[in-house]
């Protein structure tokens, strides 16, 4: 809605060019996340497009296997169902599965995926990651040692200034682990219900 006056007001090319500036170059010396790949690779167009493809691919993976699960069996089924308006009964059953846990998974998961595939993160981005990572790691179900151990590694990496090959590699590895933890944990049946685990599994089976 915010883009409407620009996209349909004769300024669509300028608006899209600035909103999605694929030709933008980043300064290698300030990057926190991809320093370990080297400056030549960091500045290359091939690397930029590879990150874009990875971003879209991971989002589609989560969309297909996790984010449309409460309402359908996959993206194609989701499109087919919502090409026509579902009746009130179907909407009611689906709304029961859209719990705060599901919303938290989708919001923080998509954010973490975007940060993983960003060509350059600066130190201020840690404001997003610091509070989200414990939740994402916790979704794995591997317990507090897993959560606090990886959270500590992430903290050490982001407190390293200027960034090094080791710290930037740690930043990327921790983002990967957080996303993998979410993917693993959000596939469990009780994700879609705020009821007790036994009740949730019974409801899902029914």
C-alpha cells in the first residue's frame, strides 16, 4: 500500500531500483558476517546473486514444509484452497492452529534467514539477532546447554572488533544453527497448538 503511489504513479522504475538495489556495493572492511570469504569474492556479482538464490530457496523450503502447514499440505495446495474462499468452518479450524508459537516461528525464522543471506551485516544488526537467537535455538529441543553454548559463541563473535575470519565464520555458523534448530523444532506436531502436548497430538491426529 505504501508503494502504490510510486509504482502506479509513473515512478515504478525509480522506486523498484532504489528499493531493490542489486547493483549496490558494500565496504568489505565493515562486514561482520562474510569477511572469511575474502574481499574479491565478497565484492563479486556472482557471490551477491548466489546469496539471493540461497535466500529465495531457503524461504521456499520453509514455506513448503513449515509455514503453510496449518492450512494445507504445501504451496500448491495452499494456492488451490485460497484461489476460492474457504468456508467459515475451514477458517475456524485453521485459525486454531495459528498460535503465538507459530507466529513467532514465522517472524523470527524469516528474519534469521534474511540475515544469513545478507551480503553485509554491521554491528547494529546484532540488535535483531541477540534476543531472537535463544528462542530459535530453544526450538531444537536440545536443552539449555545447546542454547547457552551457541548463544555464548555468537556473543563472542559479535563482540570481536574489527571482525576476523574466525568471528565472521562463527556469525554465519550460528545463524545456520539457529535456522536449522527452528526447522527441526517447528516440524513437531505440538507447534500448532497451545494445548498440552498429549492433547495437541490427539487433536492433530483427529
